[in-house]
C-alpha cells in the first residue's frame, strides 16, 4: 500500500485478486475432477525415481508396495 491509497482502493484490489481471479481457478479445479496423472502423462516407469525423490524429501524410505498419498483420499 502506498501513501495516498485509500482503504477502498486497497479493498477493491484485494477483492479483484482473491475474490474474482483466484476464486475462478479454485472453482474450476473443484468442479472438474481431472486425473492429473493422466493429464500430465505420468508413466509408471518413472515411479522408482519419484519414490527416490520422495524418500529424500520426506527423510524416510518407502517399500515397493507402499503407496504415497499426496493428498488425503487421492
């Protein structure tokens, strides 16, 4: 906020960003249940590399049959 900006102007900008733009993106995602693995053409051949990176990031190893749940329920 710069000097001279009124609270009404700042409120308008925040409403435009969060109430209009970001809200549209959220609504599009929640209404369209796309399988992102298929959309981004994820191939199972990449699973070992992903597993290795996830182990590095999370600080623990994963068994071959263990699944990694990124978002609860998905």
